[in-house]
């Protein structure tokens, strides 16, 4: 636990409420009111130009630093593993995201289940959870809502955006949709597009959840929870972001199988036991329809994240007026520093944020 920023709590920002016009999604649909749950580490300076926006992974939350025992309205989904920060060691005084220098903001995504408006939220039209009536949102919609939060906080231009996995794609989308609002873009362990295999994996997860009879087309909030489908979806996805070697290292020697896990198959391998545990554990802290929405993001909005970027051997790409690149339709030119980070980056993130070019960055 991060002692320097131990006491944290989730904050909430609501817009498109009351007399305000509803929020217009990329699809043309409207949504309102919209609430975003977020956490802040460090303080904004007088110029409000020291902010770093941190995008979490697909199934993550706004709780990136410190200890947060509970989030209002989240209930049982805030399980015993949620109060501990997911980026321990990276946020705090003197750390990679130095809270003596920067104000770090992390927001739970629109469509999420940790305090932001999502399918489990109450629809003002019916007084019941949105369920299947929740609009079909995209990554661009998620980014747009977070820019609304930046406007609310008086942040005109971010020092940087940082994100890992799906969060890295969010970084690139923000840079293309709002090129004048960010100085440095740092996608970590991410990509600039969705491969055919990734599309297949995402679709398999969608089918797993849809195939659970308890899913009921997304309107299951008043009945049995689709745990079987969500657990299977998690197992399908888990192997795509953890290496096979890491899976072997993490799998303990013991084999655990509850009586109601499988009707016929008898587990006899620790890897099988580990994967079953990951699927079962996930069903306690995430919403099935939220997982469906997250998977659909990648299938429907990838065109906005496919960039053809010119970057140097050192892993830095600076796009300027005389050094520009072609972008897909609907995307603006990027005028910022872009650092593609792999898992073997030797440069310190703090150096990049302070304007120093790493000598041996991954690409």
C-alpha cells in the first residue's frame, strides 16, 4: 500500500443533468445524466498545466493509488481486492508519477461498474437499471466524457496521458480527437489497432456471456446473475494479457475444484485450476453487461485508434508541421510527443514527463 497517499476517496462529476442538454454519443444517441467516478492524486498548480490523465485497463477502476475501502453505490462489486491500488509503487512523491510535481487523475469509464454511469445505473425514464437499453458506446465516447471532466476541472491542456493495454488505445484516441489538449502520450503494452486474433478473442467473450441463459439479453438485474458466462469470458480474455510463462509461474501446485464448478470434467492440472479461479473471482467484482460493452468497444471503434506514426529508434515520435503523418478519416493531426512503451523500457517515466528523451526506449 502507498503510505504517501494512503487516504483516498472516489469523487463524482455529473453532467447532462437537469436543464443541461443530454450527452450526444458518436452513434447519435443521447444519454443523461452522466456521472463519472474519479480519483485524484496530487494537486493542480495555479496554471492547471501539471495534470496527468491515467486510463485504466479494460476491467480496471479509477482506484490507481492509495487505499480506498469503499465507493458509494458500488456495493458488493467492490470486493476485498479492490481497496488496494492497482498501480502500487508508481504514484506518489518521488515516484514515476510524482505527486509533488503532477496531479494524477484516473476515471472509471463510461459504461463501467465502479461508480460511473453504466448499464446497472438507474434509467431516469424507467426507474430501473438500464440493462439492454443502455446506449452502444465507443472508446471515443469514453474519451469525450473524460474531456468534459477536464473542462469542469479547468484543465485546458494535459501534461500527459498514460494508459496500459486498452488504456493505451484511449491515449491515442484522445491525442487524435483532441490534439491540442495533451503534451505527451504514453501508451504502455498496447497497440495502435486491433488484430484479427484480438477481434476473435473479444467475440468469443461476447458469445460466452450471451450464451449464459441468465444473461437474458442484458436484463438480468432482477434475477440470477450470469456468472457462468462471465467467468468463461474472463478465462478467454485472461490468457491474452498474461504470458504463458507467467501463467505457469502463477499457477500453484494445488488443484482446487468446487463441487459446482463443472458437472462432468474433473480438473487434474494446476493451470486449469488457476484459470477456473480467475474466472470465478472476476464474477464477484465485475458486471457482465459492462464486460459486453467493453468487448464491443474494440470491435466497433478501432478505426479511431489506428495511427500511422513515424517514431525514432529511441521510441519517441514527435509529429510536427514539417514532420506529419497521414491519419484515418475523422482524425486530426497529432502535435505532441508520443512514447510507445514496452515491458523492457529502461528509461524512467519521470524523465519523459520532464521532457528528457529516453536513450533506450521500447517501441
